[in-house]
C-alpha cells in the first residue's frame, strides 16, 4: 500500500509543479489573474511561477498589430461623396491596463473602430477632396491657376494642405485617446479613396467627354494640316504640269518650225514635184479601205491622176 501512495504523491507533485511554471516568449507579454482578477503583469520573457489551479496566464502580443477598418462613405468639405478605407498599426504597451479596460484584442479592435473612424470622418469632412489625394509638394503640369469653390466661397491655393498633414493630424488626434486602454497607436493611413458609384459614373462621363474634346481638337488640327498638305501638293502639281505643258509647246513649236523650214526648202527646190508629193500623201489619207472618193474630172485634185492615165 505504501508504494502506490508514494507514486500518487509523486504524480501530484509533478502536476502541481508543472502547473506552477509557465514560459513567456520574446513576442509575448502576460497578465496573471486570480479568480478572474488581475494580480500582476509579467513583461519580461522567460520562465515564471504562478499558483496552480488558482492563477491563470493571459497572453498578449508584444509585436505590432494591424487594424483594418470597414470602408465608409463620407462627404468631403466640397460635398463630394467618397469611400474611405483606413488602416492602422498599434501595439500593447501596458498589458495590465489593457486587460482591465478591453480584455482582449477583439475588444481593442472594437475600441479602435470607434476612435479612428470618428477622427477620420471629421478629417475627411473638414477638407477638400483635392487635399486628401495630393501631396503638399504637388505642382500643376500647366501654368493655369486652379480655383476651388466651397458654397460659393473661393479657397486660395495657399490655404490648402497636403495629405501628409491630414494623416499626421488624424494620427495625433486618434493617439490621444488610446493610452487609457494600454494601447499605443503607431500609424494611421488611408489606403484607398474612391468615389461612390453614382459620383464615379459622372466622373467617368466627364473624363470621357474631356478625352473626346481633346480627340476632336487633334482631329481638327489633323484635318487642317491635311488640307494644307493637299493644297501645297495641288499647287506643286499644277506648277509641274504648267512647266511640262510649256516645254511641250516649246518643243512642238520648234518641231513645227523645223518641219515648215524643211517643207519650204523642198518646195523651193522643185515646186511641181513638191505639189505632186503632197497630193499623193493626201490621196493616201483621203481614200480609206471602206470608203470612196468622189471628185469631178475637171478638179485640180484629180489633175495628177488624169495626167498619169
């Protein structure tokens, strides 16, 4: 009977010993609770003791955690409705206070939803859309002066701020409310801004109309250059044709003059033979294969045929 009792005692001591030891790794921080109430926090990593069956270890992340909010539809200062999708990075700096106030990471995320969403909504509604999407160093591509009107009041370009200043202000205001939960808010960023569906359709239509206007301008300029090129080509073609026609007339005139000189010289050498030769040539042209030549016998045109007969 003594041996079984001994083994039972040894087993109980082992269970109690294992239940009284716990390890916190480098990426964790822990809070000890006794009957649900916190009795102290363990920050440093390593091996630690607790009362078995009475105290529990609640572990929390020591690393940087992520918060992603739900996209919200928010109107800007210039009354443009946009979807805003926000993200943030945070960490637990006081695990005991964290456990007392929000208990779990899910509870912390819920508190961050309220804090960050409220600050982001105020920031977006208090600034123009152009301020949310542009940096402070933005410069227009052309020299035209931009004008911004809000409810009929013009806002000068010098009064605008960039998105860096807006995000920094959001972080500062949101960070002021997190230490009371044992949380340190490290960064808040708007990761996506987009128009709501109704506004997006109108924006796309305006963009398409602007592109069509630019395309029509390019077509008009192209048609003007085309007409100019065709006109220039037509003028050059007329100049070439005129010059060619002038040269043709010169060559033809010179050839006619030369032929007339040859004819005159031949005529002066033997007038009768020249008349006979020209008459024979005219017979050849006048009498065709399917035609007839009718002349009187006393015609001068018949003289050489009559003499030949």
